[in-house]
């Protein structure tokens, strides 16, 4: 309940500030009331997802499963239900909520709200029908739609989302986990960066930081970050480079079935240069 109270206080403060900035001090009470709409009751999400049925399961990330839901209004949603033993704890959960509230861009996933009741922690997003980029790239049934125009549009869209996070957001944000499974695709196959649980804020003019807590996905992490904890915008750029190689080649960054020389995509590509 402390998480829920903290997030409510954050939203109330943010909405009050927004209304004052707009010269609407008299509407403070209404703004605070509206903030409660950002919190979903567990019971409502349970009904929307048919008790988190396996039939509604969209996938399973590092922090827990994601389910498709249908609200009484007819709106489709995606619910990320954090596992009780998930690596994403209270800090990462709160971090993702706050970051997504601060960022708005067509190439970033839209957060609709959250749920924090007892041990349950859930994030509610807009529903994107074409799942994740790794499903699009590596599922053989999708090969007909993987034309070069579409691949280029996806790569460009992810780049625009990263540019916003690094240069245009209210505060500079390093995502730290750019990979194919964290890129969602809408009905027109436009990409949206998701999963901000590991993201870091870079306030002021800071360009890098040394950290002892290395977080990310093997195969996508920049060497200087993976080995020495040197975190900067280049960390995301390196991950994006690996992602582009996957988009162009249509293969995963690591495939043990290809033999030692070809298993690692980056090493295999470097051989030709």
C-alpha cells in the first residue's frame, strides 16, 4: 500500500503543478480527482483479462507476463503483471511509472495507469496488436510482411524514440534495455519503445555515470558498460546498433544452432569488415 500511496501523491502533485502552469488554480480539486482514474482496481483488471487466462497471454518478459484485456468501455489494454519474484522490485516499478508519465512520443508506448494492491504490481498500457519486434522478425509466418520499406520504417521509428529520450524529453533518459522484445508494433507496424523498468535519468548536463549495478540483456549491452559500468547515451546507441543488425539480417544476435563462428551476430558481421 505504501507504493500505491506514493504514486498517488506523485500524480496529485504533478497534476496540481500542471493546472497552476495553465492558470487553472480553481480546477485543482478536479485535477486531483482525475488522477484517481490512473489507478485500476485489481478486480477490474482480473475481469478484463478473464482472470489472467493463458488464452489472453501476449507474452512473458523478464519481469513477468503480459495479458490482453478488454475494459467494459470496449477499450483494449495490455496488462504487465509483475511476478512476485520478479527482478523488477518496488523501485523499478515506481521508476517505470514516473518515467512514462514524463515522456510522450509517438514511438514510446503509452501508459494508461497502474495497479498496486497488496503484493500485486501491474502496469496498464495501450494495446498494440502486432506484438513485439522479435516476434515480427523471427516468426517464419511473418516473412511476407518483412519487406525493406517496413524494416526501414521500424529502424527509423526506434531511432526517433531514442533521440527523444536522449535529447528532447523533459529529462535525459537512458533506457538500458533496448532489444527486439522491448519494441512493440502497432496496427501499422510502427514501433514503440517499451519497458522502462531499468531506465536511468540523467539530470542537468551529465553525460555519463559509473555504476556498480549492471542491468540489461546479454548480447545488447555495450562493452564499456557490461565490463566497467560506464553508462552513457552510447550504451543505448550500441544496443540500437545490435537491433539494426537483427532487423537487416532477420536473425537473432545469438543463435547457437549456427555453429561457433556464426552464433554471435556482431562477431560474424565484424568478420567482413
